[in-house]
């Protein structure tokens, strides 16, 4: 019996898949079967990628599944993904063909109960406290008498009405309301934008810059107030240059913005009372201070008057003091004339004594001495001066002769002329001139005439020197 090999098509009915075909077939099967999944578990290995995506793992006590939140979905999450946070997520199951593993693409994420929310809040509080955002030294004092109050709250609730009514009863000032939503995903961003917007005002436009801000909301559950536990909102409130009062919820409600604000009010009405004084109380206080000032001034005046009267009784009478002074003046004035006469006589005797020693001879002696010295110096210096003048005169004569010999106008006196081009350059050779060129000719009488060169240049024969005449032969003597 002989074995016969069958062709591959007849070896079986199963068609072979490529790896890619099988991987993408499984991917489509999982996505069709688990296109919407709601999953509860604890987050671990949370990684925020630089491109904006978030990669994480959701686990329980027996299994784990990888997950990804695409960049466009991160901002819409109710909670920030953190290590150890228990959440409920929704999304679809898909595979990653290159790695032969499956994962869940998360579309929504919410905490898996109040405990998870509070745990996340405690971790965020510890983080901000470590950065020093809760330090009392960072708190700004509230203005005593604000002219403008900025309120950030919902424009339709009872909170704004309570704040406006309370401020109107207490203090006459301008109230600017920045309307925002105070619940939901958009609340934190709108409240933070309002705080930044108020701080950006410089007071030069139509809207004045507030002196104090109030962030207010009525009471509610932890989920209702959760927007005010946002980290970005807390940092914005901490960076506010305008003093900020938080009035979120009732007295027992505590949110993250309460710790970073400059003052926390138990209710929105209490926030209005913190921000403004009572005008009637200020008027009463001013009246009381005015009365106390008047009474204190009266007591001071009475005390000074008593001191003056006591001093007056201890002092002598003014006429007695004047009479004593008048008597001293009369005595001194009587001695003054005799003293002046004696002083003049003393100076006159001194002048006569000194004048007797002053004679013309005292002045003539120094003059004769100086004249003798001058004559001696003149006699000594005269020969050297004369010699130097003689040398300078000889040098001057030689320079004058040299100037005469190099004077360019001297040859003109002997019948020569000086030829110059139109640009002032001297003509030294006739070959350098061209027909039609204009030249200036200067004569011995310093007169310059213009001329035009005409014709071709010719070389004139040099006149022959006259031969010396031969001396005639000597004549004989006739005698």
C-alpha cells in the first residue's frame, strides 16, 4: 500500500488567516460586542502623556484592564484621574493589534461614591497646603470702606438677591455682578474666568475695578458643590490681587476655595456683611468721636488756662520789669558819650605817634634801590639783545633774497609769460596742448588773457648761437 500526498486545498476545510486579518477580526468582534461598557474599579499606573492623552489601568482585587482617555475627552471628565482613585467609567472595549492586548477607550469618568470624592479632595488639599497656598501670611486684609464690590454668582438665584439687599441696607456702594453657572462641569472654568476678568480691570474704562470680590453659592450636596473643589479654580483664587471672600454653601459646607480665599463667610449674607461696614454705625461712631474730641479739647484748653494763671501769679508785674530795664538803659546811655570821646582821643594820639615816623625818605629809598637793580640788569642784557637782533636781521635779509629768487612772477618782468590750463594747471610743454583747448596767459603786468590753441604743434628750430667773431689781424704800424 502506497501513501499518496493530497493537495493543500484538500487537506482540510479551514482557511488560513494572516496575523493582521485575525487581529482586526478580533478587534471588530470586541467592538461590536462591547461597544458600550460601564466599568467600576481602582485607577493605577496613571500616565499623562505630553500629547494630552491619559493612559491608565483599572483594576480590582483579581484582574486589571488597560485604559486610555483621548485628549478631546480629558477636559470633560468629572474627576481628574489619580492613582488609587475608585471610579466608574464608560466606554468601549477595543484591541491594540500590534501588542495583542485589549483595552477600554474611556469616554466618561465619575467617582465611585462620596468616599472617593473626599479622598481625592484630601489629597488635593494636602498638595496645595504643601505649596503654602493656605498660609495666613498670604491672606489680604479686606478694605474698610469699599467703593465697588464685585459679586461672582448665578444671576437668577436667591443668593444674589440676598447679597444686594444686605449691601443696600448697610453701605452705599456700587455692586458689579459677573454672572456664572455655579454647578456642573462648566462652573469651575466660568468662576475662574470671572476672577481673572475682575483682576484684569484697571479702572480706566466704563467698568470700575472692584475693591473686594465675593464668590457665592447656596447650599447643596457634595456633588453640587464639587466645582468649587477644582484645583485650577483654587489656584486662580489664591493668585487674585483683589481681596476675595468665599461664601459657598452653608456654614457646615467646606470647599477648596474656602482655604485659599482671603476670608470665608458661612453664608452669602454674611459675606455681604464682611465686605461692607454699616453706614449708620459709622455715623454714630463719628459723632461719638467728635464729641470726645470736643470734650478733650475743652479739657486741654482749661488745663492750659490754669497753667497760665498760675504762672502769671508767680511772675512780677510787667511795669516793674520795664522800669528796671529803663533804669539800666539810662545809665548805659549816659556812659556812652563819654566812652566814645575817650576812644576817639586814644586813637588820635596813636595816629599822631605813627604819623611822626612817616617821611618821604622811607618811600624814596626802596625806589632808588629798585632803579639801581634795573639799570644793572639792563647794562648786563644790552649786548646779548643787540647780538640777537643783529642775527635775526641777517636771517631776515637772506630769506627776503631767497623769496625774490623763487618768486614765480619775477620771470614775467623779463618778457616771459605763464600759460595755464582751464583747470589752473601750469603748461610746461607745448606738446601737452591740443588744438581748440582754452588756456590762460599771464603777462608781466599781472594781466591774464584767455587764448585758444590753434593749428598743429611745430618745433621751432633753436636759434643758432652767433659765432664769435674772429679778431682781425693786427695792423702794422704806419710809422
